C-alpha cells in the first residue's frame, strides 16, 4: 500500500524549493545606474575632442590586456 504524502512534509518541501529558487534569482543583475559611454567621461584639465570613427561614433580607449588560462584555445 502506498502511503500518502503528509501535508506538512509537502509544505516544508515546497517552501525549501521556493527559498532556493528565490536565492538563485536574487543574484541576477546588479543594482545601480548605467555606466556612461566612454566619450562622456571627461578628464579634468583636458578639452580634447574624443576620437571618432568614420561614422562619427566615439571610439572607446583600449583597455589593459588580461591573459586568461584558456587563451590558448583562441590562438
């Protein structure tokens, strides 16, 4: 004979599942405003125009090169 699932056990199981799901989804994204575009960041004391491409869009400055352990796959 199959024993019916106890209502208290089912409620505890569902509560634990909802808690795990809520904890997993709470880490999605980051709180805060959008970062300004590279051309909007002005250096104090410099009034030079930002570099632009052929279509007039600002070109982001080249960042530092960071090597990753899996870079050998891409080379």
